[in-house]
């Protein structure tokens, strides 16, 4: 059976973007969060993105309305009872994800694929709490989802080939490029990106240069679109810290130790752009 109806769990930065690209590709989408206001915040971001597309002549007003009409609110995981795939994009926390997957396993139809957008948590460990580990898979989108072309597709230990193929086909339908990766801490994207960001935070912590100077070096010297500290704020410092902890614990090498300054910022609630303050201050 093909994929027609999608449930996205978490209407934050990633979940709203995933819901948008799924609706753009013609899928019916249920966008789930724990509070109506969180759903509404996600929907307003999607509306803003689509309005910009209309203003720039990339979509018509009718297309914008048709895309929005394909996105429905969900505040209850029981709504997963008639979907073909669930893409989970709630917070980066193993207990939260395992609890969601345990519930989904009892609610979702037998054929449904359970995918997670986790940045770094082991797919195999999430799959293990379900009775369908062969139907659990990592579908790792990049931020901002409507712009970035890559989706890392991560096979858990038990993931079935036909499930991999179905997710690969869906990724192409979303106008993204799938890249196959095995289940090791941080997969590929974050195993390489996050140590670079963490090192930039160490450079700031040790007083090697100012935050602006560190970002300028990487932007102007390496042609990165954003400096590493701006990118950390953009990803979310809580998410960055979780990923470094997973790399440190999972690979056991001190080179992955999270910088104390990163821990301090997260403890202070300075989570980056989404909380209004991280390395930089946002209006
Ligand atoms: N949502 C939708 N579209 C967006 C957007 C957003 N949040 N932000 C920017 N865009 C679009 C803009 O509309 C614009 O498109 P048009 O010019 O066609 O209208 C285009 O992107 C470029 O935007 P801007 O001109 O405003 O700014 P920019 O040139 O600096 O590009 C950027 C913005 C694309 C975000 C760019 O800075 C960039 O590529 N940054 C790096 C992003 C990155 O590294 N992402 C990966 C993060 S790591 C990750 O996701 C994995 C993980 O698990 C943590
Ligand atoms: P976010 O904080 O912006 O959004 C998380 C959303 O999940 C919030 O709206 C929250 O209310 C909701 N949520 C929390 N618990 C929930 C539950 N039990 N049921 C339903 N909704 C719940 O976070 P984000 O940046 O969108 O990250 C989401 C996931 O995507 C994380 O696993 C993260 O590691 C991953 N990810 C993040 C990035 C990034 O750059 N931020 C990139 C790729 C992947």
C-alpha cells in the first residue's frame, strides 16, 4: 500500500517544516502537538513561508490555500489510527520518543511506518520498545526543512528493506535527496557538524576570539552560509547539547565532551533563536 496520509508529531521548527513539505507534495497531513497554541504557532510559520512563496511568484494563491487545507490539527496520538506513516519530530529526548513510539505501536495501523526525525538518538533503541522494529526508521531532515535538500535515512538494526524503499521513494516525492546511513551515534550529519560547532564554543570559552570573529572566520574563510555560533543558535542550544551528549556517551571519546559554556547557556534557558537569546540576542 502506498503512502497517502502522514502524521507529523511536534509542530516546532522541524515538525512544521516537515508538515509543509509533505502537504506541498500532495500528502494529507495531521500535525500533532501537545497544545493547540503550539500547533497554531507551527501553522503560522508554514503560512508565512507559503505567503513568501506567493509574493515571489513561486506559488499561486490557490496553491497556497490547497496546501494549507491539507494540514489538519491533531492533539491526540489516537488520530494515528488511519495514517500510513508517522514522522516524529518532538523534543530530542529518548524517554519522550520511546513513550510516543510505544503508544503509536498500539494505535497505528499494522502497515504504518514509524519514522523519527531524531538528530542523533539510536533508531534501534527507539524501535526496541515497539512490536514492529522492522517498520521503524530514521528520517532526518535538515533545518530549515523547506530549503535544505538532504534527508539522511537511517536504518535501525531490524529495519526492513521494503520500509527503507518506501521512505526513500517518499523522500524523492518531497523533492529531497535521500542518503542512506547506518545507525551509529550522530549518524553522518551531526557526527561531523556538531564537533565543529562545539569546538567553536570552546574557542569562545577559552577567549581565543569574539563570537563575531569566530563566525566571520568560518563564513568568509570557508564560505559557510552561517558561522558556527549563529548556526548553533539556529539549531537550538538544547538540541546541540543533546547531540554532543549522545556522541560523547555513544562513542566514548573525550573529543566529544560538550563545552561547559554550552551547558551553562542551556541551564540558563538561553536556547538560541527559539528562546530569543543564545550566543546572540534576537528580537
Ligand atoms: N524557512 C523557509 N525558508 C527559508 C527559511 C526558513 N526558516 N529561512 C530562509 N529561507 C529561504 C528564504 O525564503 C530564501 O529563499 P528565496 O531567496 O528563494 O526567497 C532562502 O531561504 C535564502 O534565505 P535568506 O536570503 O533569507 O538568507 P540566507 O541566504 O542566509 O539563507 C539559510 C538562509 C538557507 C538558512 C542559510 O543561511 C543556510 O543554509 N544556513 C545553514 C543551514 C544549515 O546548515 N542547516 C543544517 C543545520 S543542522 C541540521 O539541520 C541537522 C540537525 O540535526 C541539527
Ligand atoms: P522544537 O523545540 O522547535 O519543537 C519540538 C516540538 O515538539 C514542540 O512544539 C513541542 O511542544 C513538541 N512536543 C514535545 N513533546 C511532545 C509530545 N509528547 N507529543 C507531541 N509533541 C511534542 O524542536 P525542533 O528543533 O523542531 O526539534 C525536533 C526534533 O527534530 C528533535 O528530535 C531534534 O533533535 C530534531 N532535529 C532538529 C534539528 C534542528 O536544527 N533544530 C534538525 C534536525 C532534526
